[in-house]
C-alpha cells in the first residue's frame, strides 16, 4: 500500500516510534486483522513543524530550531520501516507508512481524519525519569488524542505496574 489513495482508508492508525516495544504494533495489527481493515503506521517528528502536506502524501516540514537545515521533504525512517515490515510480515494485514511533523497528537488527529481511521493505537509513555519529565512538560499523547478527536484511542501498556507498586507519577514516600 502506498500513497494517500491506498493509505488505509477506514483502517487502524498506529503511532510507531524508533525503539518502541513491538507490542504496540502487534496489537494494532491484531486489531486491524480482526476487523479486516488496513493498518496505517505513522511516525511523528516533534522537532519539525508542518509546512505543506501534498495530495501524493509528501510532507514538507521546517525545524523549530533555526540552526537546523531548512525545509526538507519528510521521509519515513528506513530503519523503523524495516522493523515494522519485519513485525508485520506474514500477518496478512495490508499496511502503509506515513511520516508526520509537529505536535504528535495534532498530527495523528489530522491523519486520522484524512484516512478516516476507525481507531488510533498508541503506546504508553516510556518509563524512567526522562519519560516522566517529557510527559510532565508535553502531556500524554494518548490524553491529548482522547480530547482532540472523536475516534476511540487504544492505549497499549508497555510497562504495566503491579497493583501494590507506585504509579510513575506518584511519590513513593506518600504511601
């Protein structure tokens, strides 16, 4: 599947990120397979903002940092594409790729509208201090999605916390 005409209209949109556990992609593929619909694998570069989005699927973006190179045509990361292809191989689910730029929640919402996605699948935030700080300052993509559009958002837990353990945002000394 390639181009916007065949980019999975009415399918499942999944946010993929380099280094993300395969569970998110596997669950999205399972859902798409169960529904008999295509899977759209999208990644977002939050360090660039959208300048143009052409009918053929080409995305042109500029960096927020003025010291970075000027406008560039966004291309899906080759390593990430290879990883996605390896995970989806043999599953019988048609899939396509889309590179986006800007705020992840807004970019995914725009793409979901464009392809008339049935569901948006995302993973939970990364564990650790860096992930907690990023979520504190930027907010959760899943929460932003749940408040910015009408589609169901499926959140795949990447590092579930056992019942007695503190949640990542809780202070363990308060218990």
